[in-house]
C-alpha cells in the first residue's frame, strides 16, 4: 500500500534520512524503533507530507504522494506525542470537526459516529469536556478517536505514550491493541519494547538516518544481526 | 494663581459631548484597523512572497513616519487626487485605521506565531484546508494572546486621537480649544480635557484587566 524507495530528507546541511527503502503492506503493524535523533519522527512525518522529502519517492497505491496531498491526508491518520487536541473545542467537537469540514458529513451523523468512537476508547462520559480537563492518557485516547473519525486506512503513531505518566501508558496501549485487532494498518514509533514485540508484524530499526534492520519481532529481539541493534537493545531492555 | 472654573461651567456639556465623538472615532478606526490588520497579518505569514513583501513594506512605512503627517497627507491629498472632499472625521478615521492596521497586523502575527505548532500539524494531518484551519483553529487560539495587546492599541488610539483636532474634527481636544479661544482662557478647558482623557484611559485599562482575567479563567 505504501512504497518507500531511497527516501532522503535534509534540514539545511543536516541529512536526517539517508535513503530509506521499505514497504508497508495493508493490514501490517510496523513498529519503528531506534535511538533518539535517528530520524524516526521525520520518517513518519514524510509519510503524510508534514515534511517534504528531498530525494527518493513515497508511493501510495502506486502513485507518488507529492501529487495527492489532500487525498493522502484523508487516508492517513496521525497521532502525536503531545496529543495536539484543539483546546478551544470540546472532546466531541475535536472529533467531529474534520469529518464535518473535510468529509462534509452532517453534524448529527458525525456526532453519532464520534460517540461510538468515544465509547470504544472508554471516554463516552467526557464528550462535553474540554481537553484541559483530561489527563494525558485520556487526551491521547481522544486524539486516537479523532484520527479514526476520518476513517483512515493507515494510522501513524509518533511515540504516543512518551509524554504520559507511567500509570497512563497502559490504557493508551490497550486502545492501540484493540485497534490492531480490527486489522488497521499501523506504523508506530515507540520506546515500549514489550508492546512492539507483542503487536508488531515487523520491526524497523533506525539508526543515524538509516534503516538498519527490518525483521520479524522474534528475530529482531532474540537475534539482532547488526552490532548497532545489539547495543541499542542492551541499553533499553 | 489665577484660575476661574466658574466661567467654564456653561461650556462643560459642549466639551463632554466630545467624548462621544472621540469614542466613535476610535471605535470605527479600531474595527477597520482590525479587519485590515488581520488581512495584513495573514499576508505576512502566508506563502505568497509578493503579499508578504507588501505587508512588511506597508507596516514599515506606517510605523516609520509621523502619524500627524499621514493624517495631513490623507486629508489634503484625497480631495486633490480624487476631487472628493471627505471631511475631517472620515480623513481621521481613514488615517487611524490604516495606521493602526500596521500595528495590529504585528500584534496578530505575534499572536498566531505563539500558538503551538502542533495545532497546525494536527489540522494538516486531518486534511483540514488552510483557510478553515486559520479561521477556526489557529485564530481563535491566537485571540487569547491578541486581545490584551489589542486593548493597549485601543488605549493608545484614544490618546493619539487628539491630533484629529488639527484638521478640525470636533473631538474633546478641539472642543476644549474652541472654548478656550472664546473665553480667552485656555488652562481650565485644557485641564478638563486632560481629565476626560485620563478617565477614559483608566476605564479602558480596567476593562482590559477584567478581560484578561476572564481569558485566564477559561484555561
Ligand atoms: N524541523 C527541523 N528542523 C531542523 N532539524 C530537525 C527538524 N526536525 C528534526 N530535525 C533533526 O533531525 C534529526 C532527527 O530527528 P527526529 O526525526 O525527530 O528523530 P527521532 O524521532 O528519531 O528522535 C535530529 O537531529 C533533529 O535535530
Ligand atoms: Mg521523535
């Protein structure tokens, strides 16, 4: 569904992605791991055009993504480390805003779907609350519901639990696990190794702007091939 | 010391009526200045280079020349160029609107830039079009940073508005001068005018503080 070939990205003279080639197939759950600064976020942001790449290509169903900005944004949902909920809108409005504005869904219909999504993430009682009243874990669950309201075919997660207090990590991971069960295609940047091992079909290990390993979790965690992956795993496990 | 307020008393209503004129003048200028300033600020943060350049040059010129000069140019130049006599009040409003738009565009730009970058990214990622994002996501949040600064602009305008008396608009200042000239006593009416301006500014300052407190509460 997404084909990445020789993807390069520089900020000024700083080359952050040095040629990434990989494929994301429909229904796959992919965990992207690696040291901080290795380019994981930049990779993810290139996938939905929050950054424009300088080299290589990203194709969605065979078409260059650069030309399908609006189409692509409808198909790809994104969840951010810092939630980025709209603070001046209620939880319900946060979720219904884009479906109404972008997909032109009627308000009633959008609200009905939003309430179903809120139910699914266990926050139906918070529909009328403002984001400032929510805990971090609740905010992130709303953010996931907001992205899902656009009925994306792929969901991108950039360290969705890194800004949370430890006791809230679980509730967000649980929502993501439920999403995995629905067959959603997911690309997840994470430092939660246990979670990656459990849900991922493939692990992409990045280091210094390169895709160093692309393996099944069992292989990657038991027998990492490269020394860089071995060193990284020793530090985090 | 030779002060005589008794002689001023019959003229007090004439002078205080100027409050209405001045407030009307400032309010209309501010609303027009705000609308035009919003457009300029969107030029400044937009992607179109020529509009960015225009808005920056505009701001630079209006901030870099005396207000009274701008007003005299508009007051005398508009009739000369168009053959239309626009009158002192309209010339004053036009000047103040054009001038304050330059300052307000900077206020709004700063307010927009202070909104968390993640808001824009979240909107983009949801496929929300640029215009909708600006109007419904970014600007409402920017208002929180903008309103207090806008209130300051209101106060500045109220004080500076006294220069429209130069082209003969019948504001507080002009009325005080007229009364002074007819009584051959200037100190008393000018003192009264000063008191009125001061009270106006204090009132606006107070209103601004209350507004800030209410904004802070909604966090
Ligand atoms: N907008 C930006 N401007 C300049 N440099 C950036 C920007 N975003 C990321 N970088 C740089 O790119 C590198 C990779 O960053 P990032 O993709 O965030 O890594 P990771 O998510 O793996 O921690 C870092 O060196 C970072 O400083
Ligand atoms: Mg990152």
